[in-house]
């Protein structure tokens, strides 16, 4: 049985259509019969829970296909970013369009089309659009998986000790002010608000 936490990016109602189409044509914005969905439902005030301008297209999995994974495609618009989170299940992504920066633990990778990124279990991660165009990537994931966990204050403190991470990571404004050292200049980019913005 799958877990179906309502606040998981991966378990939102409205997966792929339960039809038996073998081919879905891409029209430049979406695939035949696949509606882009909001990235996550429900707000959270947890550190790193904020996200902005992310849409999810679930192409396969969860609609009765005999498969143990889901094939998803995400798009993050300019200025947008996914939540900073961790979980036991891994991520593998392949970039299809645009430019991004991916925080994987204490590292940051600048990525371009066809680049691949692996996020190991329980490693904090965040996907950030780094350009003026849509940043899009494939992200297949286990069908049965644990829900994302917010980071602890200590984990965020640790990450912010790494200059490249500090430069790239997006966290909620209240958390940012709470962890900033008033005596030092910070390069943390503070996200505005933690309320999810619904994507088309
Ligand atoms: Mn994740």
C-alpha cells in the first residue's frame, strides 16, 4: 500500500489520467490528457517549506499501470523554487529545459539541459530556477515513498555555513530573520512568505 500524505509533493490527488493511451503528444506546454497540477497542497510554516511557481506533470504511475515508480516532469518559472526538504526516497532528475541551481546537502550544482542529478536518501535538497526561462526537469520517483520532512533549525544553520548554499537556498522570511547573525553580512536570499502559490 502506498502512503498518501496530503502534504507530499508526490501524493497529490490528480495523477495521470487512467486511460490507456500509448502516446501523448507534447504541444509546447503540456502533454495530451495530462493537466499540470499544483506542486504541493496545503501550507506549512516549517523552515524551508516555502515554494514558488512550480508545476507538476505526472506522466505515468499511480493510475493502475504495473510499475513501481511515477514519471513526473516539473517546471519552475523564473524566480521560482521548490521547497527545501529531505526524505528517505531518492531523487534522480534529468534537466530538459532552462537553467537551474540544485542544492544537494552542502553542495550546489549549476545545471543545464541533459544534466543529471542524484539526491541520496535524507539529504536536504532544493531546486531553484537560475535563469529567465522556464526550468524543466524529469523526476521519476518511487510510487511508495515517505513524505518530505522539513529541515530542523540546526540543519539549516549547518547548510548556511556553506557560502554557495547560502547564496542559492530559499527559505521563509521569518526563518531567515530568525537565524541571521545580526553582526554579519548575509547572502541568504530570503523568500517572501511561506504560503504556497498555486501553479496552473
Ligand atoms: Mn524532494
